[in-house]
C-alpha cells in the first residue's frame, strides 16, 4: 500500500503539494485527476522517490521510498516527459532497465514488443510521440514492478493503443496483483479504467472514492407529482441538488437506490425514474457539495 | 565496496562512456605516432642532438588529456543532472545515490586510467624498442602524477556538476574549483614577495608555512599558476603526490556530499544554492581585481586608466557571468552590489600579506635552534628547468646534503639575523645573495640571506671538508648514463666514455674540476668547444639520478690521453678514407673544374681554432659566379681564383691521419650529401708545425680576414 501523510512539496515559493494525505491500496488501478499544476506529477515523483518531500512522508508498505533501492525496485514510473538514451533502440534501453531493475523480464519485453509491433532495433529517437509512449510502457511493464506509476499515460496514444495499454494494465493488476497509479487531466479517460479515483486541486486531494461506489451511490431521480410541491417534500432523502421545471423535478441523490426509490414511490408520484450519472456529472455534484466550482478544478475538462 | 558501486549501473555507465573513452584514448595514443617519428629520427644520432625527455616535455600531452577528457567524461556521466526529464529518470532508478555517484566516478577514472596507461605503455615502449635514452623512473612519476591529476579534475568536475545545473555553470564551477583556491594561495605568496622581494628569492616565504601554499604541490593547477609565479612540478616528489591525492579525494567526497543533498528539481537552475552562485560569481570577478591590487602593491598606484580598466573588466566578468548563468537581467542587477565583496577580499589580501610578512620577520634563527642547512638552487622551480636537463650530476647529488657542522650553522644564523636586522623603513641594507633551507627545531624555512665574501669562502671551505660534498662534487656520474662525443655515434662514445671514466677517477680533485665544464644556464646552448681553452673534444654524460636527469660536460685533453686517443682512433678509422676521397675530389674539381662541390673545412684544434675560429668556404654555383663576376674572369678554375685555399687543400690531402693527440690537428669537413643535408666528417691529421704555420699564413693573406672568422658565401 502506498501511503502519503501530510505530504508537502515546495518549489521555491510555490507549494506544489500541501499536507496531502492519501492511501492507495494494492491490486487496484488508482486514477488521479486534476488540472495542470494540481500536483499530480509532483505526487507521482514523490511516490517514486525522485523528489524528497519537504514535509510529511510517502511510504510503500511502511517504508520510505526516497533513496531506498529495495522499495524503488518494486515500482516503476513512466513520466509525462519521456527519456531515452541518445540514439538508443529498444534493446539498448532494455539493457539499461535490466541492469538496474532486478525483476526485469526479457521474455515479457519480447512479448510486449511483438504485441505493440514496434521495431526493437530502430532508433527510438525516430519514433512518433505515441510510439515513444508505447516504448516507455513496454519497458515499464517489463520491469514486473509491484507499483506502476503512469503520468499522463494515454497522451499521444490512438484509441486502439489506449485499449491495448489498458488491457495490459488490467492483466498486470489481475495476474500479479500489481497496483497502477494513473494520472490524467481527462476524467473520461480514467472513467472506464480505474477502480479508485481522486481529484487533486491546488496541491491537495479534495475528493477520493471508489468508482463503483461513486457511480451507484450518486444517481439522478426524475419525479413529478400532480399537486404543488417543493424541495421540502423530499425530507429524509440525501439530495445534492434539486431543480424543478413545471411539475417535473430533477434530484441528485446520494444513498441507496432501492431505499430511495421506495421512499419516493411511497409519495405516489405520477412520474418516477432513476437515471445513472456519468462520472463527470458525479464529480460536478460532489464538487459542488464540497463548495468547489468544478469548472475551476478541472478547467481543461470543461474547455 | 558494494555499498559504493552498483554492478548494473557500473556496466551501464561503462557502456555510456565507451565511445568518449575510446575516442579520447585513441587521440592520446595517436600522439605517440609523433613521438615515434621524433624518437626514430634520433636513433643512432649523437646525443648532441638529443636530450633525455624531462618532466616538462613528457607531461603536456597527458596533462591536456587529463584536463579535457576528465571534464568531458565527468560532464557526460553527470550530464543528466542538467535536464529535468533526465534528472527525474536517473533519480528514479532503484540505486542508492551514493552508488550512482561513486560508480560514475570510478567508471570515469577507469576510462581515464585505460587511456593514460595505454599511452604511457606505448610511449615507454617506443624508447625501449628504439633503444633511445629515456628516464623511465621520471616517466613513471609523470604517469602517477597524471593519474592523481585525473582524479583531481574528475573530483572538481563532479563537485561542480553536483552544485550546478547548467552546462555553462558546470564549466565555470569546475574552473573555479580547480584553479581559484590555488590562485588565491599563489597570489598571496606573490603579494608577500612584492612586499619584500628578497625575503626569499624564487622561494616565496609563505610556501614554507604549509604545503597548501606551495604551488608546486598541485599537479593540475601548477601549469596555470606558472603564469603567475614561474613554478614547475617536481614529478618525483612523493609528498606532492600524496598532497594532491588527498586534495583530490577531498574534492570527490565534497562532490558526494553535494550530490546527496542535490534535488532532482535543481536541473536547469544555475546552482543548487544561492551561496554557490555567489561564490562562483565572486570567484569570476576576483582574479583581475587581485592582479590589479597586486600591481598596486608591487609598483605603486599606477595610472588611473589602468585601474579603471581593470576594475571595469572585473565588474563586467562578474556581471556577465550572473547574466548568462541566470538569464535574468533582474538577478544581475540584484547581484551587482556583491561586487563590493570582491573589493573587500582584495583589501583583506593586502592586510594579510603585510601581516604574514611581519610574522615571517619574527621567525628566529639562532645557532641553538638551527639543526642544519641545505643549499637551494635559486631557480630550482623555474618552468624552463622542467624542459631542460640543466643540472649536473654533482648539483643533483649535493642538493640534498644537510650541512650541520657547528661553524657553518653559526655563519648561517648570523647572516640570517643580519639580513633581518637590516630591514628598515627604506628596505634592506644587506642584500640577500644566498638561498638556503634552514632546518630548525620545528619548522624548516627557506630564506635568501646576506653572506659576506668571507662567510661565503668559509662556507665553501667547510663544504669541501665534508665527505658527502666531496663525493658529490668529484665523483663521476653513476647509474644509468649515456655518453656523447662530438662526431661519434652513441656506441663509439661509450667506448671513449669508459676509458675516460677510468682516467678521471685516478685524477686529483683539482684536476677533475679542471675537466668539468662550467655548469650554468647557457650550458645547453654552448658550443662543444670550451672557449679560450685547448680542447676540441668534449665528452658529455647524460643520465638519470632517480627521476632527475643530469648532463655533465667534460673536456678530453692531456689529462685523459687514452680517452682522447681513443676518440681520434675511432674518428680516423671511421672518416679517414672518406675524407681522403673527398679531398681528392675537391682538388680535382679545383684543378679541372666541372660540377661544383660545396664543402666547409674547420680547423678545430688549439691555436688554429683560436686564431681562425670557424673558417668555411663554399664553391656553390651561385657563390662561385659571384666571385668570378667580381674578378671578371668567369672561365678561371678554383685553383686560380682561390690559390690560398687550393694550397691549404693540397696540404690537407697529403697529410696522413694520426691517433696521437700530441701530434694531430683535428680537421672537420662538412660535405653535402644532398641539397638540404651534409655529412660532418672529422679526422685527426698529422700536420707538421710548418704545415700548420703555412696554413695560418695562407689564411691570414685572405682578403677580409682579421680576427673574426672568415666566411665565403
């Protein structure tokens, strides 16, 4: 398990992470979403032991990561800005990884190279942006690390490759009980990939939840009654939002679906329907409830 | 060891530096081709045309390699620290930072050791294979020094990389770390010397305080410092090697500490801390200002224009560094007031120099605390010395003698005190004329002191009474040595040398001394002849005493008749027939004309040599025409145009060779073998007194001949 306690990181006068707390369980795909400058990359660099925290700590299974090769051998980080040796091909890079990562598997490397259909002998410098990211993914997955950290994983990948990477991640998580931590500024990108999701804003996690729960515990109810009514009619229902157009109201409710349905049906509505919310809608309402303006937190998403 | 070196990273780093390592080693090795060609061209040549390589001539190529490749490889190995993405990648690797650092340093050093060793082995082999004289012990010393020097450069560059984050600052920081500390020590010494130039002539007084002050104790900084204070390295000085090694290790360890503290996010920033940036900035601005201050202390305030220019240049260097390194005019403006620190340091230096000078004057030397004294060659540390085998065997052997007889020590102590006491506001009254190392109970000091003539004479007498000095002064060189006799090959000279050594050892000290040439600065440039003395032949002994090269010149004369006879015998045997044939050919040409022949004749013995000096004449086509035109008799033969010379040639051609030194006249012929070269042939001809007198008379009658040598061109 990755645990961050009161994690603080400053760059001169700018505070990138401010007393951040989070725990990432093993065997899951953990998504982190946030706008540029929210602190996603900084958090990943702290988790992978690249940065030294200015305050608090980040630990993997109770061990501090920074300058501990034993812990670092259990994780691999694919940054947003990739690095390959000058004029190196995939084989040369594999040799580099193999020389430092104890669990690097050449068999897996060969399989992945075949799967991605990349030339192992071609100069990586001549690869397109997407191909470079594929190359980095191949190398990272070949390390057989317990924790795989991806920063802006799907940036530059076409839809086919995105699905391929996602499937490979699923395989690793399922087969080896690995943990993947993925950041993106696109909520939609992570929606169908992650088990858990957190939202970073201005150096802190403002929201963290299991995606399954998130989607089932927050839903939209459309209801109409024959007579006049207002918000007060729904006392006992945990509403995040209430809007009324004519006799039809839309409610964003948090709680158990069956229980809520039973409560509203008992009020004898002339129209009653429960609608699922997209993850984005869930976030909008949750943010709203927390007092954040969603468009501010995820600017790019809105744009 | 495992905690310092990561096996996988070692392999990886070795691979990464492979190209740079091999290419640089190949370039270094290629320089051996030049060495080979140079050395090959001296094979079989008389040592007159050859000098055993000195440290000063052996070191530059390796030193350049150490400077350039040391920095290049270190920047390659640690270059990732300058770019954020690379820095993140390497910091993310599952390797301890300590291991990353030391593994990198070791790999860099390994490549440098490979390069230097390959070069050194091939270099030495060239001399072994070609059988040319070479001081292997000295070369080993130079090689060892270069390895340590490589560590110093790598340490400095590693430290620079660890504290800075751009290539520009890497380079400046490396230069500052390598050179500025030594520069500060040296300039302080120069300051002190400028206050009292006679405090110790070439041995600046502060050098004796601590090895830190001694610029010869730093292999890497010395060539640079020699621009300032004319010093060179003694490549056999183990103390200097240890000092330099320890200093290098300190740099490596400081680099390690800085590397551990360094954060990945420092990549791209000029330095990892503002203090480092300030130090480098000040170090960049300081040198010119210190030079100005030194000039003001040494020569007075000087012209205002000079002061303004120097301050301005210093300020520009200071500000420009800040602007380029930070790429911010705002930061440059903010840093400007810091220039005052440079000025404050200069002021501090002046105060420090005067303070240390005063302290040095207070050092007491009495016959109670003095244990010995050593003679010091004033110019021992000069740069030129490192390029020449200037010292004689006796000088090298005697310079380590510590004289400790009571009377000598009393003279030294008295002279020392007189020298110090003579200092007043107007300077010294007793001008120092003798440099000694005074061994005291406590710290040894080197001082230039004033000795009266009587004291000098007495010290010489006392030295003459010292067996160690006598052994050093009058013994023939021992150990590995090579002989050189003019016009004889190495092997022939060796035969003469062995005979000479036997004869020399049986002579009295006075006789031995009379055979030795005056050692001195111009000895290497002197002609083989001893001006004003009856000797046409000299024996030069080149050799190595430990790592030091020496050369001694001895006369071959009546005191060593067997050696001289041996030399004549070898010459006559080798050249007699050739000379005879050449003379016949010249006479035939002089009488009958035909294709022109160039030739020079030099009478190299005794009064002939004295009277006529170098007499040479030429009958080249061009010269002959000039001569004929002058006489308007273009069809005349040489015997008619130059009857005096013709007669001389006839006398010479009739003479037989002789090995008897008492009878012969050494005649040296230079006969062209091609357009650009000539063969020098000398023989000892049996000329009668009347023949010699006739030649002298004929030469006297030549137009233009007076006291100076006559040249026909």
